[in-house]
């Protein structure tokens, strides 16, 4: 028999998975109206996920990670505010030999 905790944690994990799938769908969507609808669905799902997270936290069933300190936050913000040319390119660049069709194996030097 499922407990309240089991059901709440399952709901929380389901919301997280659905948010991830909605984000992927929005990124791939070429129809602006449909993309907007998917984003609105994701936003409502995120609100619902936050409500569930607050409930399970208040009952002691879920412990989120420790909040980042201000120096970590500033470091991450600084990294993501850099122009693309200044970002590290160890995953891209000279290693890529040619444009590969979708599903083709990737070739590196």
C-alpha cells in the first residue's frame, strides 16, 4: 500500500520529468503559437511542482540541496554573461571535422 509520502514523492518526480519533456518540446517546436502554449504549460507545471515541493519539505520528506553562497552565484552568473567567443571551447571547435547528419556518428580528430 502506498503511503502519503510515496504518492507525494512520486508526484514530485513526475512533475520534474514532465517539466523536462515540456522544455524539450518547446525547444523543438517551430510553430510560435504552439511553442507559446507549451511554455505556458511548463510554467504552470513548475508552479505546481513548487507547491508539491513545499508540502513534502514541510513534512520532512524531502530535503533540497543547500543554497549556494553569494560567491558561487556570482561566479556562475559571470560565466553565463560572457560573450560566446570567450567561453571555453574544449567540447567544440577544431575537433569537429564536418557537419554530420542527424543520427550519424560523430567524428573527432
